[in-house]
C-alpha cells in the first residue's frame, strides 16, 4: 500500500485526491494547502485524511509519495524538497519554469532511485494514443504537418503567459505521437489585457522536426469558442482529433497525388482523392485515472512511464525556447535537444 499526500487543492488538486482515494493499492493519507476552508472541504469528502497548512509537516509524515498541484513557480523548490525527503513525486505540468530546474529534478530522482513524474495527462488519453497508433502504423503515410489549436475565453493566469499555461499539453502530445523532438522552435504572440505585467494571452508556436514535419500550435485565452483540436496531414490519409467532440478521432481517406508522368502541360493533372470518413473506435477511460495508476505502477513495480521527469524536462526546454523566440520577434531558435 502506497501512502500519498496531495499538496495544492485549487482546481486540479481535488481531482488528483479523488483518484488516489479510489485506486487500488494506494491510500490518500494527507492533503496540504494554505487555505483551511479548502482543506476542510476535502477532509469532509475523505474523513480519514490528515490535513495541514504546513508543507514541511507533510514532508515529515510517513507518506511514500507527494503529488504537487501547486503554482508553477513552486514546482522546483517543493519537488526538490520532496525528493530530498525520500518521497516519490508527481508534479503537475509544466515540471518547472526553467530547463535547468527540470533537469535538476530528474537528476535528483534518478540519483536517489525515486520516481519523478510530470502530469502530462494527455499522454494517457485514449484518443491521443489512438492518434499515435495510427501514425506509428503507417496508415497515414509520411506525415506532412500538424496543426493544433487550444483556445477559449480564459482563464488568464497572473504569473505565467499562455505558452506556459496551455502549450505544455500540445507539446507533450506532439512528442508522444511523433516520438521525436523538434530541433528548432519559433513563436509569436501579443499582449492585449495584461499589459502592465506583459503577460501574453495569445501565441502561435511553430515546431520544426528533423523529418521535415512542421507543427503549428495556436494557444489563446481570448477566443470566443472553446477549441481542443489537432489535425494531422499525411501523404496517404489525414485525421482530426477533437477532444471536445463525442467522436474524438476521425480518419479521412483524402489526399493529393502527382501523376507518374506527363508529356505535355495539358496532360498534367493532380489526382485528388476524396474517400471515406471513418470514426476511430476508442475504449474510453479517464486519462487522469490512468496517469495516477501509472504513478502507482512506477513505484510498486518499476514500470517505465511515458511522462517521466526526463520527458517533462524536454517539454520545458521547448517551452523555454519558444519563450526566447517570443521575446526575440519570432526568430527560429535551436532547442539543442
């Protein structure tokens, strides 16, 4: 039985607490937050749980693992303290605010033989994994480009811009479904509302992969329609993953081909294929539940995780490179991954 403590009971923390309270071989033993009303609410749901406003009391407890759903700026310090106290850690995305800090977390966990995972929940999403399987099977042919949109009206963050808030999802998805890292990144964006803090609310990020794949990610807090959509265009087929739709993945037998030869310009005609649209069947389960179970399995059985701290550090490196480009007028920057 693994004893888990959850620190941070804002938006995401209670959802993590619920999952760890329900899965087998795990005991939700402690919760921690600076707000006593939030603590009291969670304890009313799970009366056996110890609660504290003092993170160091949580560190001194007998929990085996600590789950951090605290503000991004605290991830490095709190995560490192947990590892140094001998606790496994699951840290919400992004893993840290700098590559150096993310690498330090990964290195400390490895040196102390502890598990450090990052909460890239979409890597446990059945629809995302269906997209990955279709790409890996070769059914789409050679991948040309990917377009991702993650937009809605809000929630504006006071301490990080839209890239650090929303793009970790799509960057982690791209690394997961392509099993490749971009060698260059560029980004452009704009500040409209939070001008005093200079926090960008809209950004367009382009990732350049060694295979020639171009991936464009649009993230926005200022959009009238909530969108969570990824389009993958291949040489043989195309697909759309819409996280909001009931049918989340649709495969399109569409494409364009160049004729093998033509003797005159008049004979040259592109061949356009407009085949069937197929909804990809998916056996749904809650991605967050799968993530929590993966954390448990890493600790109990030593199973590898697709969202370990090293993967989290790669995502942070890409975000950091995008941030550099954003502040440098959109120049293409090397990721050095």
